[in-house]
């Protein structure tokens, strides 16, 4: 019987890898006797990192974009061309859109619809935050012309309708800034070029129809709406306003039918106690909130 015991001991010793104790672990043996499966071996952090590093070497396929309409820049399945004029509107006024870079890739932007309704030589979009005579000689020349206006509200801005009645030179060009109100303010005040044209504003009681995007007040209009009202005044043709607003109305109607919600103005939410965010602690921002609640123009 002694040789058999030695044989078993020799096999056990050879089967175990070096550095592993030959003493059985009591907890493991008891679990085996009870029928439970042995515990999983602990993972090696270095091996896991090596596996994760290998994932970065795999080729990444870019996400496929939906085919877009070449005219309205909307996805083909939700093309708004049926609501655009058959031919670009005939206007004599030149329109320059100064677009903040953050607006360029927004899905529900209105400038592409505006471009689709107007002749290419009458509507130009310039993207950026800072403009100078050296960087943009064309814009510099336009801003220095006596017939150029810039649409931006303020204490120094004249009412557009009243201005054209008394102006010795009838306006031939109008500049509109496209962006949020804070972005537009930054562009207007930090570019000296835009202080050269005559500053005008719209005096209108119409409420914005761009209801899928929140505005500071009910009187704030989108870029497309501002252009529609301004061009109808300068061209003395109300049909222009109706035509330019038609694709915007269709865009909002489609979005509301597919899950979007009407975005009430910040002014309305504050007045009715519906504003979802806590009031700011910054005194300057808090003062703006108070002015909105009291319908004071800011």
C-alpha cells in the first residue's frame, strides 16, 4: 500500500503549478462538498486595461446622416420645399446675416429657410464672432455705406418705419445678427464695424410664431421673422412677410405633431410663477428677471 500512496502524492505535486500551496483551503473544500460551484478567479487589472486599449484600435464608422434637401437644408423626409415660393422673391434690398458659429449646426435654425426664399445675390450669410476691416473687406465696405442699416434694439435705435420716412438716402442694405440674445449682444458690442451703420429696431406688436424655441419675451422674434418684417417694410410689400413666414409655420407645426412642445417665453413663465429654474443669485441677472416680470424693455 505504501507505493500507491507515494504515487498519488507524486501526481498531485506535478499537477499543481509552482508557487501554489498544497494545503487545501477549508472553505473551498466545504463548498465543493456542498455542491456549490467554485469561486471565479479574480480579474487581472493589467489584462483588462490591455483588452480595453485594444478597442481604441478598432475602426470607427461615422454615423450616417440623413439625406438633406439641397434647397431647404432639411432632411428629405421632412422637406419644407412645398411651403417655399416657387421662385426666389424679387427684392431690391441686400440682406446680410451675421451668424454666430453656434447657430450653424443647430437642427431647427431658420436661416436656411430664409436663404431658400431669397435670391443668392441678395442674401449673404457670414459666420463668425469677430469681424474687422482686414479680415472682411466686403463687410467693411458695406458697413461704411450711408444706405446700410443694422437691426439691433436699444436706446439709440430708431424705429425702422419712421426712419425710412425721413431718411435722405433710402436704405439699400440691412444687417441682422443671428444667435441667442447674449450671442447677438456680444457680436454687436465687440465689433466696431457694426457701430458704423444706422441702428434701427422694429416696432411691432406681433408675437413670435417660432413657438418651439424659448424667447426672453413674447415680443422677441426669430431671425427669419425679423427679416420678414424688415424686408416687408423696406420693400413696402406685405406679401414678402407672409411668404417668408409660411415655411416657419410649417416647421413648427410639424415639430409639434411629432412630440415637440410649445415653449412659452421666459417673461410669461416668470409672471405666472411657472419658471422651472431657481432665480439667479447674481444681482445683474436677477435685475433682468425683475424687468422681464414687470414688462420693462431690456
